[in-house]
């Protein structure tokens, strides 16, 4: 089966062609530079960029895959959750394409697609569902932080999610307090590599609570108070590196400890992780250490599939259509607040 997928839920315009579990192309046009000036995603600007880019990005994905519109068996798009007007561009464009080409159309839940991106690996990237195992999946990005029990393919239950800021949002907001360019996450990762993670003690939010929820807003506030108490500290290059390493350690330790606890409790033996923050080197290393210690199998999404992309939408859409999931009607609308159950 050959599927064209479009993703426009936030600030990446992406189109991909997937055939029989293989990613033939995955074109991503990031808007990071556009939003950097404002220190965060500006929805109106994101919408206009999606409108300008969805067609050239889709054409590039078809060209790279060497697939013509007539060869497509289905068309998919992210239906939610996300920024309403941003979602609308990709969803309605894909729906219109499917209507014109008389192909089945499928609207996909963005978070559900994240659950399966760790099973896509290799060159060209291919879905390895043959080695699928029941797992606990950590989805961790700028917009979401959640733990999900994936009992079987296409069967999941959300265990917990963030009560306030997402982990990536915490990286980005503390990065801003430290005077780092947007997005703060990759920059903190870089600086933290040469810093001392034990230099400063920041709270590990909800670490001891007996639930699978996260909360990162307090950590950001404690960094703000710390900087108010120690003005000028972040101007010292080494102290800045130590601060980055200490904040990163608080985030990473919380994510890893809560993931491991959920895995133990549920009696599964596999951990997966995806989302932009999964690019973080310390998170990757700490998850690998913890899983090796506990005897868990770890599957981390490939870096190219960690941040938002249409390949994961296409992979899930194809899997769902093969397993006879109902198509999405041409009357269906976007679901900006769609909550993963
Ligand atoms: O998945 P993504 O592209 O978009 C959504 O938010 O859905 O994730 C972007 C987030 C940003 O918050 C960014 O700072 C964070 O992922 N991020 C990182 C790293 N690379 C990206 N955070 C920490 N370390 C990184 N290396
Ligand atoms: Zn995402």
C-alpha cells in the first residue's frame, strides 16, 4: 500500500510517502527561524507558512519518492491535537486531494503516531512491527509529555501526562531565562555537555508522587527565583554550562524515573520514546543506562523521526488501513483538542 501523509499540527510543514512500512520520503520544512525572533510559535505566522509550504513540500515528497498521484492508495493527515488553523491547512488539503483522486482518507491522532515512530528504523527507514512488544511509551516534546501503555499494536491507554508545561517547554522557557536563543532545548543540551549536573540542586517535580503525571512549571519558576537571587551568574560561561546541566538533570531524572516505575508496575519489558526532547543526549543515555540496569528493551525514535514529521503519520495510517480501521469521512473536521485516551 502507498500512502501520502501530511502533518501541519504545529510549526513543521511535512509530507511523506510510505509504502509497505517503508518511508520513501519524509520532507520537513521547519519554521524554527521564523518563530525564533518571537521566542515561541506564533500561530498566525505558522498558519501562513503552512499555507505557503504545503504544496511545494508535498510535491517534493512525491518527487523524492518517485511516486505519482495515481500510484497512491490512500491519503492521510494529522487531524489533531494541535494549533487549530495550522491543523486545518494540512487536514483540508489532504482531504481535498483524496476527494479529487478518489482515494480513501484517514485523519490520524498526532500522539498515537508518536507511539509507533520508535519502531521505524534503518536506511531507508522501515517499520519493524514484526518485533513489536507491549511497552511503555514516553512522548516528550515542546507541546506534550506523556506516558502511554501500549498493550498491543493499535491498543493503548494513557497512564499520565503533564499537568502544566511540557518538558520541551520547560527546556525552552528556562533557556529563555538564561538568555539562550529559541528553542532552548538543543542549546541547553549542547552547553550541558560541558557542565556539572550536580552543581545546583533543582526540584524533581512529582518524582515521589504515586502517579504517572508530570509537572514542569515549578522547575522553571525555581530557575527564575535562583537567577533573581544570583544576578549575573549566567554571564559566567562555565556557571551557565553548570546551570544548563543541572536543569537538564532535573528534567531527565524525572522523565527516566517515572518511566521506569511505570514499566515495573505494569510488568512489561520494553520502553519506547519519541518527540523532540528525545533528541536530548542525556535523556537518550540515561534511558539506555536505566533500561540496561533493569533488563528492559529500549527503542528510541531515530533523531530524524523524533521531531514532528509526516512519516510517522503515514506509517500509522497505513497500519490502520491494513487492519481495517474505518476511513475518515470527507465531512470530518479537525480536532484541535483531541485527547489520547
Ligand atoms: O516534537 P517537536 O518538534 O515539536 C513539538 O513540540 O511537538 O519538539 C520540539 C521540542 C522543543 O521544545 C525543543 O526545545 C525540544 O523539542 N528539543 C530538545 C532537543 N532537541 C529538541 N530538548 C532538549 N534537548 C534537545 N537536544
Ligand atoms: Zn509531536
